[in-house]
């Protein structure tokens, strides 16, 4: 498994806890992320929570200004997404909640369970792509953000630059496995828990904290949309 230059410097040294804390402290999407972590806990077969969480994340990340999610409140794109993936998402969600280790679920499960879970997430992602794809977009960004909004314990909301320049893959399952490995190595090196570094404990899940550092690792904005 490859470690990304997200929690580690190019020379292999773990980034300092102070650096991680500061980046998390000034993260501009903290409120939206904190809300979906709380609200997604109430996810049920009814699509209301799914739509609420997805809309919040897509809006806060600027994805409702154009493309597949433009005028999102006036379209049926999110109900259609739920009709396709709802049962699978709810099954995964219930397992996470029943585990009693929601915030650190990604590292608490076994390697084989994580491998299976990553495959399921990638399969669900591919089901979303026909709906999230736009005229100039392959839909991976939107799909990852929708899944993060209701599975913030597992999924990373990956943007264009992160897909192409940080992770260099189109497989969200591979991103999840790489993220878990990266976090485990950093925690082993520092003796700290990544999801415990936010001052008031609002970014409690591992992917929500890791996302801050993944966004900081981007080399710059790009025009290609995936």
C-alpha cells in the first residue's frame, strides 16, 4: 500500500500534530461537515435525511452553481440517486452504527472487511455516475461528495485536483484503502488519534479529519472535471 503526501512529508516524516491541528482549526467547511456527521446518524429508509445531507455538502462545496446539480432543489436528481443506492447505503450505515465505533470505524474493522467494504463503495459509486455525470464532468466528484454526506465514517469527498494529482486513481475504493493505511501509519508514528485533534471535537470521523489534510495537499486548481 502506498502512503500519500498527505499526512507525511516528502522525506517520509510524519507531519506534525501542530500542523494538522492548525489546518483543521482554519478549515472553511467545518460547519457543513459537522452537521452531516450529526444528521446522517438519523439515516432511514425514507430519503429525507439523504437529500438534506447531500444538498448541504454539494451546496457548501459549490457544486450547485452549475452542472448536474444546478438548481438542485428544483430537480429530482437526489431522489433518483436514493432510489438506486438507498438500500445499499442504509445497509452499510446500519453496520457502522451497530459497531459502536462510528468515528473510527474505518480502522476498527479487519483488513478483509475493509477490502470488501471498499469494493462495495466503488460499486455504489459506479451506480451513481450516470446521474452525477455532466456535459464536462465524469461525475466522480459529485458521487464521492454524496456518499461522504451519508457515510462520513468511510468515504472521502474527493475533488478534481485530489483525484488527478493526489490519489491518481478513479477508484473510490482504492482511495478509502489508501486513506486507512495513511492514517494508521501516521497514528503509529505520532501516538495520536487523527480524529481527536479538532479543538472542539466537531470533525470526529477519520475521513472528515483526513479530508482537511488531503485538500491542503493539492498542488493547485485544475480545469479538468471528473
